[in-house]
C-alpha cells in the first residue's frame, strides 16, 4: 500500500565521531541496498571531528565513488544533536531520516516511515530497533512492541507496550505511540522539524537530544510513534566508561531539559538525582530561547504529558523508604546479583559489601517493590530473583515486600520471609517461614520517611 515514488525523496543524515570503518560503511551500503532508487536522493555523512586516518582521505575517496553520498566535515566537536542539525541545514528533501552510523537496514524499512509521515506531518517516527552485538556483530531481532520511555532521572529505557494500548491496536503490526523516540533512527518532516525548533542547540555533547525532541513533539502538538513494519538493526555499544567530565555534561543536559520542559515536576527530577541538584546549585542554564519557543508554539504542560502520554509515571512514586546496600544481619554480607550483568532471571545472593557497587544499590519504594538501582527496570521477585518491574496486573503482587521494624522482609503475597541460606560456597536468598533468626534480619544503608509528593 506504499507509494512507489515519494513526492520528495528523503535525505538521510548519518553523523559519526571515531566510528569504526566497517560499521560506518555497513550502514551506508545497507541504505543503498534497501532503499528503492526513487527514494534515494542523498545520504549526508557528517564527520564530527574524527581523528582516525582511515576516516580522512580514504573515506573521502570512497564516498566520491558512491552516487548520491555527500561528506561534510565539522571543524569543531558538535555532539550527536549538533552534527544532525549541521546535516539537516544542508538538506533539501521534505523528510529527514537521522541515523546513527552503526545500523543495518532491513528490506522494506523505509516505506512505512515515509507513508506514516505523509499521513500527518507532525509525526516523529522510528522503526523497531533490532540489536547488533557490538563484539560479534551478530544480528538479534528485538522483542515486538517495546516502547521508549523516561524515568524521573531522565534516563531512557525500553519497556513493553502496556496491555491497554496493545488492545487498542488494529493489529500487532500497527504503529504505536512511544513517550520517547529512540535516538538510533528518527524520521521527521523537515519543515515541521525546523519550525518547531529542531534539536536544542545548547545541549552539550553528551546526549539528551532524543528526550528533548520527544517532549517538545508531544507537548507542542505532534506525536511520537514506533512502526513494527519497519526494522533496522542498531549496534549498542558498551557505554559504561564515561569520564567525570562526560558524566557532568550529561547531567547538565538533563538539568536543561528539566528546567525547560518539566515545569514544577522538575523538583521530582532533582529529588531522584541528587547529583543534578548539587550541580544545579552552581548555576541554572539560560532557557530563554526554548521558553520563547514554547510560547510561540502554544505548548502544553508536562502535567498533560503525564496524564495523556505516559501515565505510568504519574501519580508520582513516593520517595524510596529505604535505599543503598541491603545488609544481612546474620551473615554480614550484602544482597547482590549472581551474574556479571544484572538481567531478568538473575538470582539474588549474598556477596561481600562494596561501596559504589551498582549491583548492590537498591531502593525499597512506597509501592512495596524492592528496585535494583542499576541500569534497566528490575525488581526483586519470588524465589528471590530479579525480574522486570511490573506496574499493574496480578503479577505486581509477586513483587510486594514489607521491610518491618524488626528487620524482617516479608513477601506480602506468600507471608514468608527473605532468608539468606548458606549452601556449599554460595549464600543464596530464599523465602522461608518467618522465625526471626539472624539470617532473616536485614537493614538498608539509608532510611527516609519523607514523601516525594
């Protein structure tokens, strides 16, 4: 049902900094191989001040042999959003397709994106992003109907589409709403993008552009969607090793987004991110230009976003009652995930207590969930293992715990207590009948009784 020739072919904007030669060319050639000729006007490569020799003369020579591929080189480091804006400024097509330079397009990926935008020029759309392993380059299809969301720390994550939204779809391959667009591949009408302020030019190098674009789109009259009919592989790198300066720059971006778009809810962000609160006291960003844009576009409040786009974030959670490491009184060790990287199904055990260890950082919230504090959205579940946190339905009761004043942690559904059990060399956690023995007594590092409302 897609048109064989678009009214105006899209412009592809690929930005890169220190990108591996193979992944960069894999991305370019996968576009050339999968996009119909009528849909190929120009691929704009934006070199964001790469220093590798191969990305200099060799890349220029390679691009010169490719029809419809243009190379722009920035003379200063811009970051992803700034580099995309440089490419967009040189584009002439009606639709911009922004892509990371480490993607692999699948046949038929482009036409659904263009058709969806043609139906409503205020839509910002993304394909389903499959996973390319950064070590092996193996391609793995991702789970269907995963949407992009934010948390109160303004971090991006994936979560399954809620049941109520899934039931409202005409079919499993219907486009669905996403509170936040993933940054890997984003298609948008060029005139709509420019008229609504493009990417925030004052965001620094360290991310946040996709979140700012998403909030601006939703609050200022547009919508954000993911299209299951369109699939693109995306290489997810291991991004853990950031310098202190990079972490601070990322926090500054979050502060800017909070001060611009969150209204009074920015206080909730600061409560969840003490580092951002501390940094903001040194000086708030000047958001005058973005606030003038809000007034010009007649943008809605963040409360509207919570009520109509992502109600799972509202009403607000209570501030965690307990947080930090979870110590077992009897054995003197702390709760930890048995695997090197926490994931659903990971068994919770005891390990030597270590300050600053992300896998030992926990939060026990007012909803009675015990949340794992690292990346992902994981909670203590029965047996005791980590599972994806459930926000509704019957399964939510499996994740309800009561940390009592006597130190016992009671699983509310079963009435049993969390107990540390020594077996050979392992110290595992199980649910056992409550008897108050020392191995059933627990304490968190931090206790708070202040509601966040």
